[in-house]
């Protein structure tokens, strides 16, 4: 059963090494993208990444960053997800992880890896289906919105 990525990345250098191993090009822009991604454990919009990357590479255009994000996703190093109604966010493709997104307040809760692993095992056991999507969201109502009667 595939629940995590085949690439466990913990540093920029590890990510760049994977790019080289897979025949990809290592550029200063890609180095800067991974420096930003590894600087904080969070989900990055392309615009947020661009703002941070431009601190080191002021010439980097948003369209170039989007192209690089697309290529890095094709290489299996990053993954994107749509969390709620906002823009796509990018994250390292190390682990399968699931977010619960409140339809009312758009609060995001990341499920514990143990719960995700059990969920994946249950899906495989019941349906013989191997989950390998790295990142997805389940929408509903959070505790606060449920108790306040929000819909």
C-alpha cells in the first residue's frame, strides 16, 4: 500500500539531488523555491512562494515560478491541493496527509498521520484500492460552526 512518497525530503540539497537523479535541471530558482519551502512547514500559494523567492531572485516572474512548481510536481517532489475555496497550495510530497476544511469558516485541520494511515489501510482492505494521492481535503463543518448551527 502506498501512503507516502518515494522521496523523503528533508533539505534543499536532498531535493536537488532527487532532481538530478531523475534527470531534471537544477537551477538557482529551484534551489530558492526549496529553500523557501523548507523554511517553514506550511502550505504555500504560488504567490506567497513568489514573494519569498523574489527576496533572493528579484527577477523571478510569477509565470516562471508556476512552470517550476508544475515541473516539480511532475517529478513527485511537490504536490498541490485546493484547501477550501482559496487558491491552490503547494507542499512537499513526503507524506499522504488529509485536511478537514470547514465550509463555513474555512478553518483547516490536518489529520494525524496515524489516522490517515488507518484510513488508507481501511480503503485498501475494503476496496483493494491503493491510495497514492499525497494531499487532499475533506469538507464539512468544524466543531465551532456545527455547535453554532452554521450551514
